C-alpha cells in the first residue's frame, strides 16, 4: 500500500508512529480519529497531510507531537515503525532559525530508547562518511547493537560505480551490516506504479546487477522486513524471563482474593451474615489498635489515632492553659482594686489618721481579695478544658472514619456504622463536658490553703516578683526548655539570615547555633522584657512566622526591632509558643491600648508602699495556688475523658454496635455491594484468567521461538562522532573503493551460452555456480539457505587487471 506523503523538500514534519498489525482484514486507524476505519489508503495519506498541517501549518513548520497510525493487513509483519523528519540545515518557510537543533532534539527523543532499532538511511550516491544518520546512531549506540544501515538510490549511482563493498560490510562496516533497497522514483509515483510492481522491479534490479546479484537474497525491502521482524522476535525472547516473573508475582498476589470470588454468590444470606460479623469484629479491632497504638498498619507520615489524642492531653491542653496566663500589670491592678474595695471607706479614713504611726492597711492581708482573684482565674480554665474535649471528639470521629475505610465495598454498612458510633460519641460529649465543669466547680467550692504545695502567708511575703514569675513558669535557672531548627526570616542572606539555625531556649535566654552540635554559637538573646506576636506569611512564602520584640522599644538583635522566626507548620509554631510561655515570654495583648498601659503604669507608681507590699504578697499566693489547680486539672482531664468517652466508646463498639446494626433496618440492604466492588470482582477474575493465558502463551513462545545471535563487533572507528575524518572522498563520489565491477560482455570466450541474466521463474541456476558469499562475521541466515542465483564465472573477464 502507498499511503505515506511524498514530495520535494521536507515532507515528514511530525513523527509518524506506524504500528503494523497482521490481520485478516486491511484498514487503518488514527489515534486522533478513534473508531473511524480508513479502508481507502489515499484517504490515509490525505489525513496524515491534514493532521500535519493542523499542528505545524502549511508552510514547512515542524512539531515533535507524533501522529499515531495503526495499519491492519494480512500482508504485513507485526512491527512498530517511527518515521522521523530528515536532518535540515537551512530553514525555509515558517521554520525557525534553529531548525537543525529542533529536529535533532526530536530525533533524540526516539533513538535514545534502548528498545529502539535505528535504521540509518543513507543514499548510495553521496559520501557515506558524511551521513548524518550514521553520526547520530553512533552517538546513541556506540556499540552498534541497535543500528542497521540502509542504502537507498542504488539505481541512481554514476555509471561504472557500485556500493558492493559497503553492502558486503567491508568498507565503513557496521555490526549489523547494511541492506540495500531500491525505491520508486518520482516518475514511477507520478505514473501510479503500484508497490507490488516496485518490489518486483527491485528484485529484478538486484538479480540482474553484476555487483549485487550474488547477495540478492540479502537485499531489498522484503529482506529488510524479515530482519526487523527477527529482531523483534529476539527482543521478545530476551524479555520473556523478566515478563514471566512479573506475571507470576501478579498472579500470586491476587490468587488468594480470586479464590473467594470463584464461588461467590452475592445473594447468599449465610455469606452476608458471616461478612457482617467479620466486618464489625474487624472494625472493633482496628479502632482499639488505632487508639492503643498497636496496629499492624502504622502510619509513618503523620500522627494518627491515639498518638494525636496523647498529644492533645500532654501538649495542646497544657499549651492552652499556659496561653491564658494572666497579664502581670493587669493582675496587680485587679489585686489592688480588690484590696481597696474590701476596705471600703475605712481604707481612706484610717490611712489619713496615721500621724506618723504605721498605717492600718499594712497590718493584714485580706483573705477575701485572695479568694476573689483565685476564683476569677479558676473560671478562666473552663474554656481550655472544653476545647480539649472538643479536640478529642474530633480525633475520635476521624479515627472512626479511618477504620471504616475497609468497608468501602459495603457503602450502606459503612454509612450506618459511622452514624451509630458518631451518635454515641456525641451523646457522651455532653456527659463528659458536664463532668469537666463539675471538676471546675469543685475547685471553686473550697480554697484549700492547707495544701502541702501551697507556700502560705509567711513565704509569700519573702518572695520577690522575679522569683515568683519563674516559679509560676516552673523552670529552674539554666534549665533547657526546648531545642530545634528555626529560620530567621527578616534578615537577608548576606547578613546571615534566611536560613535554618539550631535554637536552644532556656529560662533566661534564647541562643542559636550553626548546627545541632552546638559548637559554634551565633548569638544569645536574653528573654527578659520579650514578647511574642504573630506575623502574616509573605506572598511567596509557605512557612509560618512569629516574632519576638522588646516591650521597652529596644532592638532585639543588632539593628532589628523584632526577630522573625519561621517554621514549616502551624503546629510547630504553636509548640514553640508554648515553650516561650514556659520561659515567661507571653503573647502581645490584643486590643490593649497605649492609654491603658500608661494608666496602669501611673497607677502602679502612685500606689503607697504598704499597699504595694500587700499586692505583692497576694500575687505570690495566687501564683502558688493556681499552680496547684493547674496541676490537678492537667492530671484529671485526661483521666476523665478516657473514662467517660474513649473507653466507653470502645466498650460500646465491642458490645452494642452489632445489636444497633441489626435493629436499624434490613440486613440485605446493609450488605448490598457497591457497583465499584462488583466491577472490581469482575476485573479481578478477568485479570486472573488473562494472567493464566499469558503465562501459557509465554511457555509456547519460549519453546517454539527461534532467535539469532548478535553479530560480532566490527571496527567502526571510521565513524567519528565529533567530526568527519579528513581524507574521505567528496560527497559526490561513490562510497566504494576505486575498483569497479567490470561490465558484462555479450559473450565470453569459452562460455556456454549467453551471458548470465535474471533467473528463470522456476528458480534454476547455472551449473557450477560458486556458493553465495556472506558478509564477514555475519551469522547464518535464520530464514533458510539462500537461493542459488546467477553469478559471475570464476575466470576473470579479459581486460581486468
């Protein structure tokens, strides 16, 4: 069939991937025209041209996007060919100036693949040493294992010259040798000469030409087809062991599941009952394992299940408690107001009647002021406690959803199971929150000032405010609170910023080092008078940022008023903030005006010394008692939530979930399979049978396929990748040696009969013809012994030196 576009200039402007499939019928199919069969191959040619112009335009443009064509025919072998554009040096039409490099890159996309055979096509009437095709083939296939030389235009060589030495692989040898072909001329194409006639003419040319007739059986398009098909057979045979192993592992991986499907009956009630029991038991086991942390499928990418709840108990909840830490100035002002309000009018009158004596306000510290302040602080604990319950509920519901993923084949069962368990968790939510509120109310009911950890009145008077602050934070001098990597965000690279440092936070300072070995310290920043504030992410930044600044409007680091620190996740930011809170570095007050701050300062400075001592004493007492309350709440909250919610939910799943499922509706509806599961079962069975059949076919191929060995290496040093060696003939000269084949005379002395010509139809040959020589190093022909073709006599003709 003749369906590839022909013409002058560059005709192939897009790669054409041509798949030849041996079939009983003959037609073509394009990938971009799915479902349309082309039986008229003239339409195939027109479609190739139209599809080329659609992407590249009609003025010689090129594109690397391939055209995919599949041709079914009883006259072809199973092959995949890729027709690539020829090398162009000078751009024409709409071609870009770098057309040569674009085409080269396009060629490289295909010829660099290891499973690709390279047909290096070169015309016989130009110098083979200057062939671009052979040059590129040498670059990507230096060993010559994938390159086959194809010599065209043998019928257009100058009279008296031939390419015999090239085709015999003596001159400019390749490992796989050369194959000569004779294609139709433009005159033949214009004259509508069909392919069969062209193949017959090609065969006649090789049989009749004195230089080629002794190797005519190894020349021509049919022989090239056979060679390519044999190489495909070799490739298939070489890949069979790996393919067989892959198919066998796939078969073993699905064999157990397929066994369940072989005798599967979707409507069997016994099967549905058994499956329901198994699903509920598996769900209960998975839920408990995710909570207890002993699951067989452990997540290595993020925390899940019980690990996340543990983090809530021991990191997030303590962080929420510390985050609500009271403001120092505000607390002192509240204490002073409470003391004055408790004394009422007596406070003013008696202080004015001191007459040089000790003021009556300094004789005692009111208990009512202490209780009032403590109760106000205890009530603030309610919010983080309720938030902790909400976070645990969220994680429990998420754990339930993770465990029901295995029930995707039964969507109704999965939905109903999630609904029942989630409803139970929500019911327990109210009970748990009531119990948490009861714990807070118990703390408010009685102030146990005889607690062993309570400092008492005498010790409170001796404490300084700085020591009180550090006691509330729970740190010792020099104790390391946290270590980790942080990025200094607001300092340029030239000044040592915008990269990660190893930070070490203690109760007194924040230090950072070059790395985690802590040998090269970059800076140490005291944490006194520091506060935290959030910073919005930049437009191009993916990190989460917070900043440290000085409350006295001083520079924090060198010339910078604030130090911006960045983390990869918001969770890391929250964790660092909690650590800074433990070090006494509190967040910036939101909504606090300068006037309030200034008013508070003026108030504190105007307070008389006796009242100031009372405020300091109550301040220390409040700190001590709140530390006891926080410690108690931090201990009881996890226990309360575990007992009333988590353990109760586990017991509910084990003992009552199945009964709730039976009571909610029809069992057949619950155990109805999803369409995806039915489709998956059918696909698994089809895959199982396909794998079995494929292994049987591979077994047959392995025993019946005949492969040919790779030809031995040849000396191809003549082919230089970088440049063409000097001393070659001009491109217009013949690629053969100067020896020329003699012209055959009409009759030779002593010869019997006329000069040898093409063989008769019966295939008979002249008697006494010598055996057909083969290429040096070539392997035996896998397609059987070559036919005996007429050859020149052993005796050289007269006049030949």
